[in-house]
C-alpha cells in the first residue's frame, strides 16, 4: 500500500499544487483544475509511477469544493483539530473529500469518529469532547437540510433559528462546509463516480414543500437561505 505522504511528495516535486486535490485511498480528486496545475502531462507522469491510482476531474466535485471553500476560509484556523464522522454515507463521504486537502492547505488534523447522531432540529452534542481534545467538529449539513429546517419551523409555527448559525457546542467550533451545497450536487457526483454509499436524510413534509416550490421559484434554496439570514440578522439587531 502506497503511503499518502509518498504520493504528496511526488506530486509536489512535479509541480502539482496538492492543496487543491483530495487524495483518498487510490484516487485523486481535483478540487480546482487551474490552481492545482494538474495538467494531463503531469497526470501521465504520475500514473507511470503510481499505476494503481486514478485521477478524477469531475466538474461537479470542483463546484462543490468551490462553494465549500467560501465557508472554510473563514471557519478554520491553521492546525485546527477537527472531528469528522466516518464517511459511511454519501454526505459524510463528500464532507471528508472536501476537507482532506486542508490537512495540507491549513495543516489541520482530521479526527475520524464513528457515525454521530446529527439532526437539523436538535441541539448537537459533541461526543467525548474531553477525551478527543479537539478544536472543531465538521457537520454534514447541506443547503437542502438547512432550507428544509427553515420550512419545518414555519410549518410548526416556531421562531426562525438557523442551524448553521449555531457555531459553538461545549466550547468547540461547529463548521458547516456543505451549507451552500445543494444535495442534488452531491447525488450527481456520487452517481458519476459510482461511489458505494447511501443517503440517510429523510426530509418528510418540508422536503415535499421544497420540491413543490422548486417548480415555481428559480434557485429557491439560495433565495430562502438569503432571506432567512437577513431575518435572523434583523432579529438580532432589534433585540
């Protein structure tokens, strides 16, 4: 089994910017084609030395990484120690793939833990925080998940309370790398790559309402998210 550090050193030596690629098992996913400088020629040279590897150039994955980077550039600090759930389902798998380059980009450490229970409408409690001694936890909340939460609060007559505005639990940062990523993008990427994972999200009535609205309002997820953020800011201002 080839060690990841060996792959990283070879890529760097040959001009590839490894801060913009994800290295997972024997696959390399390009996050940003231009910034990675991973040309076809460099790919040829790499595969000559590592023939068991595959280089993936998915445009959909690059779109996911671009949106995630807008969150992560402000949410992470160098050398943060971050909890990530084992990538057993599709969203967690995508989350790990997005975060993996930050081990080189920011020098963060990803701490893999068993699947933890995360539900959009309940307060998240960090498992075994004292033993793990971490700085942050990356949560698998997608744009759809947050918008479905918004719709659910409206249907239940509750006060608007965005999950993604909860940024601390037990003194540990909560980070939402996929908060601007539609679930359909993840499904598309998973299908393109033929990844062996499952979707476990059950949207129920809020998901049905969102699907209905999508037929009438272009970019309904992004618009509802912006409106909810504005209302939350106004509520904070008026307090």
